[in-house]
C-alpha cells in the first residue's frame, strides 16, 4: 500500500467521524451545584494537582538519571549504594514523605466525608 492510499483512507475515516459529538467531551468533573459537591470537587482537584506534581518530579528524576547514568557515557554502577548513608536513609525518608502527603490530603477528605455522611 502506498503512502497516498493510506492518507486517503485516513482522511475518509476522519471525515466519517462525528467531530461535533466530541465538543461535549470533558476531562474533569462537572461544575458543582451544592456546597458538598463543591467540597468533593475541591478535594478531587487537590488530589489531581498533587498527583501531577509528583508525576513531574518523578519523571524529571528518571530523565535526569537516564541521561547522567547512561552506559555510553561510561558510568559505572555503584555496587555499594545501599551501604552509604543516603542509600540507607532513603528507605526511611521516601515512605515518610509519601505518608505526609497522604495524611495532608486525608485531613481534607475526612472533613468532606463527615459532611457527606451528616447531610440531611
């Protein structure tokens, strides 16, 4: 199959799709209508922002590590990393940071959950 045929088939398939139906497609929750739904929406946005920040940080660390520690640059892996102070304390600090983030979100979630359960 030539490239010209592939382009024509792709254009025909694209012309048959109802693009006007995609106008109502949203990536988020609908706008809140009550105070409780507003609290739920705010909690959703908080967790989304925290997840995005963590994702950007972890992706940056991975990209940096892949660039700096690549084999073609001549990097030799440290076989004694786990015996150093950073290797040992990282096993403690990373879970503490994760739990701190979880507990900070959980305090807002508990308040929202109490409002949902006691709503008349």
